[in-house]
C-alpha cells in the first residue's frame, strides 16, 4: 500500500481495500500502525449510529464492517504465523507488521525457537548419539542368544563367562537384570 494511505480516512471502502490486498498477496500488506485503533473508533461510531437509527440496514452495515475486519485480522494473523515459522527457520525478518503485530511476531518466534531447540535439536542430537554408540565391555553370567543392540546391530550369542562389547545402553540393562557384570 502506498505511503499516502497512511493518512487515509477510515471508511468501509478503505477497509475493503485492505481486505482485497490481504486476499491477493501472500505477504502482509502495508497498513498504518494505528489502523486497528482507527478502525475501532470508526466501528464504535457506526454502532452508536446504528443504535440511534434502530433499522436493519444500519445493523447490516455494522455486521458487514465487523465481518470484513475479522477477515482482515484473520488473514494477517495467519500470515504472521506463517512468517514466524519461516523466520525461525531462515532468520529472514518479516515486513509490514504493525507495532502490535511485531510484538506478537517476536513472541511467536521466541516460542518457535524454544520448541525447535527442545524438540528438533534433541531428536537430531539423539540421532547423532546413535551414530556414535559407545560400547561397554561386560562378562556374561548367563547364556545369551543373538540379539539386536540399541544401535540396531546384531550381537552374540554369548556363553557364561564370555566377555563381549555391546552398546552401553544394553550393557546397563543386562547388568541391572543380572545377566552380566561390568568389566
């Protein structure tokens, strides 16, 4: 939206124009920082006028304004959410947010980064740890048939008194189960 629209008076046509811009572009359209404040004032005036007139056409006008405003808000909210995910993954900032939306956006990005570090990074770390499985030497105190280790490799069979190197996760379980002893 051109900069001269910053001073444009709030009318139903202006709100519809913003709605069309939000519908037609995947990115957020440029709106003034005080757009929601001005629109609230405009809507309050229309509601007051409708209450005085008490006719159906005035009520419909208010309902239409509310519907269009809700659509604008929902579209901007969805775009902001999508942009927050994108920004979290790429670090590329978003444009055309109002000051209120910027605050919401920053909070979303922080939550997404937190979620990413607590889930994706943990999963990635576990994958790397599995690739670097540490082996533990143990002595078997029972006969053990061949088994699949935590690293998805086959181990055994092992006889009583035999030593073997198996993944440390499996070794700990076997020691706890009194199937083997640590060396």
